[in-house]
């Protein structure tokens, strides 16, 4: 039997899409059971705004689509080949405290798959 090379893929970042007053394409850089941190490019989000987030969890775990609320936004300067550019991040919490059981189960399965542990997965 021939040896098979298994390519490991980094779990973060992965693509996500916000819909609401505006539409924002971004990347999830961290996911926890109560929300996520999302890189949002040039989009400007206001604290308190509500959106719906949709993303496919890596590892063929499944799709998640849930309402979220903007809790914090972060702007920082990041060096690149042309000098510095701005990076925007948004901290989003799932708006429905008892969000869909199937989505919660998918997120927990994703955590198990990538071995993400700690108080953020309770």
C-alpha cells in the first residue's frame, strides 16, 4: 500500500459573510462559542449594529448562519511592502443566546477537530 501524504490546513482564517444594512465579506480569525473576531477589510461597522453572519466551517463540518451583534471594533496599522496599511477587525457576538443547537454542535465539532480548548468553548 502506498503512503498517502496528508496536508494539514490551518483552521484560521476562513471566509465569512455579513449581511444586514450593508454586505461585508471578511475572514474569521478567531471563533469561540459566544462569537467571533472577523477581519473586515475597509468596511466600517458601528458598535451595536446587527447583522447575519454566514460561514462554512473548515474540515467539512458544516455551514453556520446566525444573527450577530457588533460588540467592538479594532483598527491597527500593519506593515506591508508599501509601508503601513490599516487592518480592521470586528468582535461579533451571537445575538441569540440560545442559537441553533445544530450550529452550536457544528462549532463544538470544529473545536474538537482543531483541538481548540479552554474556557471559550464551554
